[in-house]
C-alpha cells in the first residue's frame, strides 16, 4: 500500500464456529461463511427482503438474532468491496491470523459439492502471529460476530502497516482502553493479554527457559543449552530418574515473530539424528509456513510443532505444576465468566 493513499477497509470474517471452513478458505482463495439456512443472497433486493426470508426459515428464532444475521449477511454481500482487507483469526491455529485482500464480488458458489456464500480473496498473509497486533486491536478481532467491520483506534492504518511488515504503531489517544461490550469474546481477550505478557517478558533465550519449565512439569529431565550456538538443540530431554529413558526429546525454540520455514524443520530432523533422539519438538513463536505444516503431518509421530498458541495452551495445562519461580514471573489466576451466545453466526 503506497504512502498517501487511503487505507483499505478492514473486515473480520470468520470461517466456521470451530474453524471447520478455514482450510477450505485458505486453499480455495475465498472468504467463506456458514448461514446455510439462507440461499443465494443475490436473490434479495434489500436487507428487509433478506430478513423476511430468514423469519420464514427460522420462525422460532428471536427477532434480534435474525436482525443480527441479516446485517452480517448483507455486509458480506454488499458492504465488503474489492480491495478491502479480510482478517480471519484461525481457530485451527490459535496463535495465528490470516490476512487477505478481496478480489471480487459476492458469489453463491459450489465449494466441495455444496453451494456456499463466498468472496474471492488473495490471502496475502495466510499465517501471521496474533502477538503482532496490540491488545486494543485484538479486542476488536475478538468479536463473536462472523462478519463485522473493524474501525476502532485507527485500525485501517495500523493493519496497513502490519501488512507492509511494519510494527503495529498503536493508538495514542485516550480512547485506547475501550469498554468491552457483549460482542467481545472475553476469554479470547484474556488469552491475548497473556500472550502479549509472555512475548514481552520471555524474549530470546528466556522463551526456551519457559518451554523447559513446561517439559519439566510434564515429567521430563531436561538439559538446556546456554545462550549462543547450541548445535541445533536448545533443550534435550528424557524420561526416567536420569533422563535416559524413552522418549528422548530434542527441542529447538525460535523466539522470532517470523514464521519458520522447511529449512528450520529439516535442520531439527537432522539434529535429532545427531543426538539419537526419539522425538523432536519445534517451538516457533511466529508459527510455521504451510509447507512446514504439510511436511510435519507426514512426521506426526516423530516431530511436533508448537506455535505461540500451542505453547500457551501447554502452560495452562501444566501451570499448577510449573516451578514456583516461573509462576512468580508469569502470575495467572483462573476465573469464571458467563458464556453468552446470542450473537451470531457461523
């Protein structure tokens, strides 16, 4: 995006309540939404006509929900324009967000033997670390809605900078701390704040120290390399009283925001052979390119991949068993929150 030009409008468009359409969206070059209860949106001349059709198909649903759905569908059909930016938080890769540019108009197209609501999209950044976005933007991206425009806190200019591989410049006015309304996923917002805290406080070799703490909590005896050249292994780990029992584990930790490519993955495979390790763990804060994920699938029982989302989930799982020193550096407390699901869409 060139200097001086107006930044493209930003839209949050999800791909299934549980991310079930994400792989199809990215591989097919589309934004895709559910709402299977309604047919081709091109058949409706106005949002009022669309709402009337929804009321006939879903007669027992509350009017508020149907109005909500009709607004989202109409935004997907007519609100989004070619050149706009689509943001897709990936539920199947919780630490990652996909960013794409809309290429064409709404279509009701055949996708995997079924007619679906789609927009053609060029996924210019199919995986991008959530931690690149500052917390106030992540609040907006945590909306429950399937389709909504993101405008708060100079979002358009800031995401334009991120697309151009620049840091999120943030929002400097007093309104940065916005009220969280009922459409925000509070659990996701809390998770994002924890991720941001880890990113700020466990940089460089300290991230390997945090990974080691998780492995110790899982019952491994570990040996962590000192900062500097490590021979391709940041952590060596094994089971048993001396760490000599299987499975023996070779771990490489990358603390960068950049996605790891196949060269990093293959280097770990070679290091495992050198150390005669049974298994490998590649931890990359910035995630992995799709070729890495494809290759790793063939070695699922040999090497595992952890991006920032996987690491944080491992911390949640083992937190009560982590070393007290790590708990002091990363103070967490479980909470209960009421789950609201009146929004809607899929």
